[in-house]
């Protein structure tokens, strides 16, 4: 995947996840974004297929999570000479000041082959646009929830 295309897909996926979160949460979500990348979130013990590569030392090298990052820094972290994670689940995770933080859960397998990319039907592959984590028993149509419901529950 070309670097510019990966960047474009990141920005579009950010917008989709942001819009999804705005439907479900009551928090004010600033339209300025920072990213937290969680690397190697997949099971990668199965044999690699042609066009796949893993970077098992990423967490040691970069930390967990990596960030906060700008969109450009995300691209610099995840685009590796044409190889990108096979999937990246993106969702709003929190707000802080004038920033909305996007969580990126990243596959540990990287590829340059389209047949290995997930979410190919979405127009923003390899990004899968997800909602924020919802409270237990919450359903679409219920009242919007507080994005920090887990922290508030435990305090």
C-alpha cells in the first residue's frame, strides 16, 4: 500500500469512528485528534504466508501504548516500506483538553498484499472503524453514555 493511501485511509477511518462515537456518547468530542497505538495485538504464532512479516520486538522497542501520536506519526510508525498491519481497529477511547484520543489496536502481521488486508470492503482498509467500548446492557437507541463509564464505575 502506498504511504499516501495509508494516510488517507487513517484520516477517513478517524472521521468514521469519530462520527460513530458522537452518536453514542454524551461527552463533548473535540475534533482535534491524537492516537494511541497498541502494537502486536494479534496472535501471530501460525506460520507466515507469502507477503507477511512480523516485528516481535515492537512492544519492547516502542512501548505499549505508543503515543500520543499525530496522524503523520502513526503513518511513520505503521507504514514500513509498503508493509502495513493486516488490520487496525480504530475507536474513540477518551478525551483530554482539546483532544479526542483514538485507540489503534494493530495486528502484528504486516503485509504488502491486498488479499491479506482486513476490512477490504470498507474503503479504508486495513482500518476497522469501531464504536467506543459500551457499558454492559447498553443497546443502540439507549441514552448516550459517558465515555469514561468504566473509570467512573470503579471510583
